[in-house]
C-alpha cells in the first residue's frame, strides 16, 4: 500500500483528477482519495515515485 500526502485538493473534481493521474500510471491500481486529510492511498506494485510524478504533473503538490 502506497500512501501519499497530496496538497491542493479542495473538491471532488480534484479527487477525480488525482484518480485519473493514478489510472494513467497504472490502470489496475486501486486508489482512495481522502480530501479532508489530503491522503491518497494506492494499491499497486508500481513505485510510489511514478504516482507522485503523475499527480504533480496534474497540478497537485506531493509531500516527500
């Protein structure tokens, strides 16, 4: 399980954008976005760095 702290998410549209960024990286990944805490949990064998890069490319900030 990968857990990322993502900043800049404020609404359901933001959550969908993050989910799409994850899906582009690994279409089989299971993703859960928790807006109030900014946590994104991903079940995938793909490295966390790949997801962080994709989420940042979508316009959000990923804490190291």
